[in-house]
C-alpha cells in the first residue's frame, strides 16, 4: 500500500497486485483495539521504532502483565518490529524500498513534500506524503532580507530533493541549502559560518532547531514554537508571522543608531559645558556660571538623552512585504 496525504487532505491508493501479508497483519492489529507498544525508541531527525504484539499470533503472551516471564520469553516471536520515519531510518533497519515506493517518493519530494515511510518486519508497507505549506509571507521576507545584503540559508532534516524544491520557491541559492541534517548538524552549520567571520541569526520553532538557536549569535524563536526552542532563543516573536523578523532587525538597527546619537550628543554637550561650569571663561570674559545654573545644565544632559530615547515610542515598522508570492 502506498498512502498519500497533504495539508489540505489525504487519501490512499493500492499498488498493483494482491496485498502483502505484512500490511494485512498490520491492519488486523490496528483494528483489534488498544495496542501494548513496547521498546519504543526515538531516533532524532529520523523517526521512531517500536515493537507491537501480533494479533495473528496464537501466543497470548502479549496479554500478560508487563514484565512477566511469559511475556519476556515469547515477545520476540509474537511481536512485529515497526519503524516509522524517513528513508535513512528504514535503511538502518534493513528495509528495502520497492520501485513503486521510490517512484512515489521522488514525485512527491519534487513537489516539496516530505515522505514518511512505515516498515514492518523489514518490509516497507506504507509511504505517506505530507506537505507543510510555506507561510504566505515567507518568500517576501526572504526577498527583503536579500535586498538588505543578508544571506539566507535553509537548514532542514528533510531530504535533498524536498529541500531544493522549497529553496527554489524561496529563491534561496542551492549552495545555501543544508538538508538531511540532524539537530547537532544544524548547530554545526551555524558554527561553520561563524568560523569564517559571519554573524549568524537563526530563526526556528522546533525542538530540532534549539541547538542551532543556542549556537547562533542571535536566536529568534517563533512564539508558537516549542518551549525548548523558546528557551534556547535570544528573542521570541510573539506572533506566528515571519515578517516580524524584518521588524526585529529594523527596530534593532534604529535602537542602536539612537544609542550612538545619544552617546555623541552627551559627549559633545559635556565636553563643552563642563569647562564652562568650571569657570574657564572667567579669565577672558569675566563671566561665570552660577552653581544652580551649572546643576540645571547637568540635569538637562540626562533629560535630553531620555527624551531622545523616547522618540522610539513613535517607531514605525517597515512596509509590509508581499504575501503569497510564487517563484517559478
């Protein structure tokens, strides 16, 4: 069986020929009621593996209490080994993919979809194609960043074919795409860019993004992302909108410019006023500043800097980017 699904809906279609024995057993198991799944293992960036009881087996050991001697003795003979994940996980589990499955995966991955494979006892029994549609503002945000001279890189755990299809939609050069990378690999890409003198900002929302968010010079997490990503990031975008990345960068630049302006103003003001308050003009013009005036000038130095900073309250974000752009 080869099943397919997307964000807007899904379905399934049977491949030619009679159904294999393993999918039939799996269907019987799924329809038998509550499953007692055991030996569940998580493979970061790849998928999960587990053992489930075989409903076709006459051995009732899977109904025994967990940890009983009878269950331990026959668990290997009355259970099915299930692997759910990407191509790499199934290869590690020794699962061979049929040509029909390979053809299905290639066609879907070329459309930017991600294929999830299901293997049971060394046989591939299902392939699901899921699509995570791009945010409508994604292409516009990438274009705006590139216009500012900022290099955009795509880091993903998906396969190369899907990654290149997504990068093409976003106008990201293929040399800036890193696919099939594990969480540690994403952090490695970030540190690699830093080693050649790049200042790196990372935007992510998932658990697998958290190492890269922590390693980046500036980590930005989407507010709707996982708690781990939010904790690892330096900034949190409160709205689920990538356009706020542009707002954060623009506001940071204007805040830094305001700091520079305040520093120059305060330095120049004090360089001029402190000697006058100290009486440097008295020998030449017989003019001196009364103490209360000197104190007022000192207060004005601080007040002027505060008032200058308050101008940021009238900050206006940059123009909105075009949404729904399609790059062909």
